[in-house]
């Protein structure tokens, strides 16, 4: 269930004025969020005391919102507050992050809710990017885009076609004949290869190394970066990767670069692998992490590097909650 918020103002306290503004607000909320009668649970209104509170609910019924529960209330007077204002909260059973709508005199009321947010979180393997990105996305109720999963999927496609991941011509053939996409289920990213959900199959140490290898090819980077830009243009999201702040979204307003010592990162990766039943000695995990760092940092195209305007966070001695709080604080300072 999601809470979609909105507000509008009216010129005069008349039934016509109030009903017209509320209808426009509700129909815009419905359209922008893809709502139907069936997924709206209830609509709650509040209005400033200079307006009659009977008409917003009446407008909802007249605009075709027949079956959901309606609730109206009067706001206390706040000195200096917006006049003749009607606020709404629509509770709806939707998957996507809600699109909040502010119209007329209320258009500047909640810039923090209506502005599209793209947050870039880059860093090497095991620096905590995915754990932190998921927390930030969930707290802000926006999407989390794991861009590494896309490169992993290209590597899986190559393995399935028995192609050498370092042979650019063969990789390009596989790339051109494969369809890589993402979808969201209950807010969780599913990564698809030709329509098949491969989210679990791409989490092996072998695919980790091969993803790093295929990600060095220009054709792969261009295709994946374009897909990532498309998703970021249409949605507020946290993107984690290696080149989000430098290459995919160089103009992103919020950029972070997470680091941690190779030893700490290897410990974290080993714990994750153990939990999945992938047993590897720590020295082997550390060796793979270092090798992948080297490949990712030294490749010619869009290497792993901190963007000049990214905030660097060394997560070695910080808890997950501490890192998440630090990043959320920095994001909220700017919105
Ligand atoms: O984040 P990850 O471990 O799932 O990424 C796997 C590999 O994909 C990584 O070693 C390098 C590559 N990658 C990349 O080049 N650019 C990104 N934005 C994300 C991942």
C-alpha cells in the first residue's frame, strides 16, 4: 500500500471552485499513478478553515471515485500558512513509487516530494553499495537500480553461448541477440535475460569475474548505460555501480563513492557467499576482489573512479545504519 499525497488551492470558497480544483487534483493523481477504482483504498482530505469541508468529498464522488472510503477534516489555523488550500492523501494498492501532485498555489508546497531524485552510489565490490542503496531507496520510497546485475546478465548470456568474454566481437554478437531488461516485483528488482528471471543465477563468483571482463567492452557499456539512463529519466531511483556519477548520470545532484579496505570487503563478500552456500576460502575471495578492482579501475572506458563532486564515505568502520543515515542526511540537506 502506498500513500500518494497532493494539494491544491482555490480562488474562492464556493462549491464550484472547490469541486473543480479537487476533481482536477484527483484525476491527475489517478492518471499519473495508474490508479483504478479497484486499487484505491481510501481518500482523506483536509482543508484550511477558510473553506467549506463538505465539498472535497462530494467532488470525489462526482469525479467517479465511487467505492473507496472518504474522510474529510478541517486543519487548524497556522499563521503564515497557505490560504484556501485542500490537501489530500490517497491510499492505494500500487507497486510503483507514488507520484505526489501539487497544483495551483500549492505547487511549491512540497518540492522534496515532487522533485525527481537520482542518487548515484558508486564504489568497488563489497563496499556496501547494494545494501546501502536498498535501504536508501526503501526509506525514500523510490526504486533501487542495481546496474552491476545488468553486466552480470551480459556475462551469463556469454557463458550460455559458450563465448569467451574477452573476445569483443563474440560478446557483441551475443549482446545484439540478447534482450536484457529489469522489472520490479514488490519493490525488488528482477533482472531478465530474454524474458527469463536470472536474478539468482548471476550471483556466482564465476559470473562476478566475467561481468568485470565484459564490462570493459565499449559496446556493452554503451548499451547498459543507455538502459540505465532510460530508467533514471523515468523514475526517482538510487543507482549503484562503478560509473554512475562519472558517466551514466554525470549531472546527478546526489553522488556518493563508497570505499572500504580490500580485507573488509572480502570478509563481507565471504559472509554473503557463505549464506548462499557458496563456500570459498577467504584468501580466494580476497584475491578475486583485488583482481576485479584492478580490472574495473584500469579499464579504458568509464573506469571505476570517484567523480570529483561525489562525497566519499569509507565504510570500513561504520555500521550499515551509520552509512545509510549519513547518506540520507546529505540527500535531505539538498532537497
Ligand atoms: O556491483 P557488481 O559486483 O554486481 O558488478 C559486477 C561487475 O560489473 C563489476 O566488477 C564491474 C561491472 N560494473 C560496471 O562496470 N559498471 C557498473 N555501473 C556496475 C558494474
